[in-house]
C-alpha cells in the first residue's frame, strides 16, 4: 500500500472508533510508531481535526465526518461470503441486522459493482455437515448478550447443563462471546457459582435482562482466550490403523479426534492422533471396530477389551 492510500485508510480507521491507539494503527499497516506520527501530522496539516492524548490515543473532533466512502470491487465482493457465513453461524436477530447494514453498503456502490455482486451471489454457498445437527435457530440471544455487555446489565438465564442433564436458573454478568468448533459461547461471571464460566448459547433455554447493573470491570475477553490456549491438558498419542475401504466414512470426525498424520501400509492407513481424551477417541474407534485396530497405546487396547467384554455380557443377558 502506498503512503497516500495508507493515510486515507488511517482516516477511515480514526472515524470507525472513538479512540484509536497509535499501536493499533502501526499493527494494522505493519509500520513503526514513528511512521504513524508522521502520517497523523500529515492529516493534521491537511485540516483534519485530530485530538491526540499521550498514552490514550487519537480521536477526531466531534462533528467531523468523512464524505461517503466508496468501496473497491474487491472490498465489496468480500461481503458476499461474509453474508453466507453470518446466515449460518449467527442467530436470526444478528443476521437480520447484518443484512440491513449490507443493503446500506450496497446502496453506495456503483451500478456495475452492484451487477457484479448480483452475478456472484449465487456462486457462493456455505453447506452444513449433514451429520452434525443444525443449530437451534429459535435461540436468538447473541444480541441480548452484546447489549448486556455494553450496558453492564445482569442477565437471568435458564441453562441446560449437558453433563448433568439438568436445567437451572442463574444470574450472569457477560464478558464476551466467542466461537469454538462452530458453536457460540458466552464467557460470563456466574453469580451462582461465584466464578467465571463458559455457557454454550444453544443450551440457553430462556434469557431475561434484569434491571440490575454490575459495576465490576471484568477482565478483558482476551484473558480468557489465552487461558483456553494455554490450558494444562495432558495429550495422549494414539496410533490407529484403518482398512482403506472405510476411509471415506471417517470424514471430518478424524480432525475432532486430534488427527495429526497418516501413512499407507498396504491395504491399511495408519493414522496418528494427539488427543486429550482417550475415552473420546476410543468410542469413535469402536464405530469402525471390524475395519480398524489399535496400534498404541496399550492402555487404550485394555480399555477397549473392557468395553467389549461389558458389551458382550449385556447382549448375552437379553
């Protein structure tokens, strides 16, 4: 990006947020802070009213607005796959807001760019895995959670815990929302547990905004993400062999089981996995029992024998 384009982009960035840190600008354009200072000075000399506060960042004087922005064709095209993903991976309320915003964006495009998007729209699709249940489209809680984070409003939720198969009502103070493995979660302080918890949004059965507001400044969401990344989890190396005839049935499930690598051994494929749960990978392996074998570890073999022995006893008792 040349300097003129970068300075214009910095002006747009300044208009997109109330306060923009110099380091944020430097990180976005991969430039030094010294270059940021020079670019900001260039904008000021051009008459842009920028207010800078040491240690805080830059902000535009209230009332200053950049004239309507024109998108390049490539920028406009990038909204199409985003729209398809938003429809599949957000709740109806969030998608409706995104759709409304996208219509306003399309309204400022040139006629030939609008036609370009219309042509491409039917050439982009997001297809769900038919073996994975569809998300609950009736749950419409993401916007409520985001409003709660902004207003610091306490939420009362009815939550179904999968491990206990029980439903409970509790009050939470949301910190943020994250997507993990294609599912939305909210990180929140649970007043019942008196600790921070991750709540799977699709397991929330009801949600109400209370009139109570929390005054606590909770840690930033990134802190919780870092904890997830560096969680002290023991990983087990597992080697399995599958007949080539069943490889097409493994699908994406092998990745959920921690697939690392594979090699061909005649009519079999030997696959290496790193998994935190021997229990989980064992139950997955048992689906292919007649066309697969455990190479290692020996503890997994012994556990498989115990499962099969217990299963045979149950069958014999019928």
